[in-house]
C-alpha cells in the first residue's frame, strides 16, 4: 500500500473565524466527529495527524511570518490516490466547514531505505 500526506485546507481567514467564533459546545461536537471518523478509518490511518499552527517562511533572504491554507494533516495508507480520496470524501468532518478542501500527496519511498 502507498502512503499519502493529507492536508486539510481552507482560506486562512475562514480558519481564524471558525476558531474565534465557535463555542465550546461546537468545538466538542467537532472533536467528537473527528474521533468517530478516525475510528472508522483506523486501519488506514498511519498517523491521525493534528491541527497546524502559525507558519514561518525560510528563503535565501531570511525568515518571515506567512500564511497558508493548511490547517492540519494526516498520513493515510491506501491502494491508490483515488482510494485515499474516496475515503477522505466520505464523512470527513473537515469538509463540513464552508469552502474547505483536502489535498492528497503521495509520499514517495526513498530507494534503499
């Protein structure tokens, strides 16, 4: 089976608004949905992942703060990218957020390792 990095994406302003405006009850409901979804897909989850925080950009000019649309990650295993996508499309709580999407990137094996 292949491994895939799953990136949970949305507009940074939407992530910030969700975190700022959600009540403790809404946050608990969201976490309960995540725990249920992760339990249903436990066999395919290599790493359930976590939310991601602030971003730093490092380039030849130095280090700076930046923003991107990545709100979290998981690592899954599946027979193909299409199979991983089908699993992530069905009932994934992240997709409940308006304008949210998921990106799936195959993790390529390093020869000899």
